[in-house]
């Protein structure tokens, strides 16, 4: 007999005995306590869920056929050519202040040999070097030298500031200079060498005004056969026709080294050292004692 049958039998005879009620209640409680219960857990998106989702994303991204993420563009350093360096030096030279002073001082050094010259506006020169016992000595009238010819301070200031016009002026000056070698008048190749040396002198050892120096730099940049040697001690190196070497400091538009230059007496000096001679030129108001 189950609990319901027991209760029904008891009710059919009138009053339910107390022991039947207690016994039935006890069985019902045991049934209820023994029944399985469902636990409902609230949904929570914790760190574990996020990590699992990220791992799933990685798996999906590496499945065959999944498109790879687009590569991010990388910064590429611009390539700077030798022509650009020379043109940049021309711009620096063009905007540099015009120097002033009583003397134009030129210093060249090759190894342990150092030569210095001071030029005044009235055409006189002073010299210091090994031949003078490293003392400053006056040498009288000595004009500035522009390759095959002499030049005054006034003539330098009057040179054209346009590269093509400057080249034409120098070509004409060299052709009518009367300069010659021991073998006779200049050949076409020698005239071209004198022209190039004149351009180099304008940017290195002569007190040319800023606009003229800029025009000379632009002419050298356009010269056929100029080769960029890249960064070297003292600036940027260039190999010019005739195997002349030139080192330009782009920041100052000054020549720091050259393998060939025109001396005060008009001779062409070739430096035996691969890096050439160290060169500096500037205005000063006094002669050293």
C-alpha cells in the first residue's frame, strides 16, 4: 500500500489515527529530500572566457584558406644622391652671410706640412710654412689665382650667379688668359681641367660671394662624370673627372678636403694622400705674430 492508499483507507473509516499521519508525513519528507535538484548557475563572462575566445581566434586565423592580415607599411629611408648633396650645399652657400674682414686666410695641410696664406684687398700676400721657418713673412704683391689666371676681389664679386653664365665666363677667361704648358697652348682636355679647377677654387679657396659659390656648386653637380663616394671623414666624398677628390661638408657648404688645388703662385698641387689635403678658408682682421 502506498501513501495515498493509506490515507484513503484511513479517511473511509472516519478519524485518521495520529500514527498514520506521522508515518505518512515522514515518508513524504524522505521522498522529497531524496529527489535530485537542478542548480541554475548565472552566466558570467570572466577572464577565462576571454582567453578561450582569443585562442579560438588564433586557431581560426591559422586555418588553411584564411586570408593573412595585411602587412603594415614600413618606413623607408629616402635615398640621397650625390647630386642632391651638392645642390643642397649650393642652397646653404647661397643663404650664408657674406663674410667680411681685412685679410682672406687660406690654410692647407697635407700630413705634417701646413701652408698658410693671407691676402689683402690691395693685392698683397703673407705666407707661413716650412719654407719660412713657420714664421709669417710678407711676399709683396700676389693676386688671387683662379686656375689659369689671376683674379681680384672685385672681379670675384662681379662673377655671374647663374651656373650656365658662370661657366661661359670662365671658359672665355681661360681661353683668353694666355696660359700655356711647356708643350704649348692648352689642349681641349687641359682647358676642361682648368675650368673644373676654377669651379673647385670658387667653393674652396677663393673669397667668392655666396651667390657665386652657389652657382659653382650647381655647376659641379651638373658636371659629367662626377661620382658620389658616400659619407667620408669630413663630409661627403666626390670623385671628379681627372680623378680629383673633393670632400664637401653639406651642413656648412665648405670644402674640408681636396686632392688638388691651385697654389698662391698658380701651380696645380696634387695631394699624394688618398683623402687629399685638408683645406680651410675664412676672413680675418689680423695677421698672427
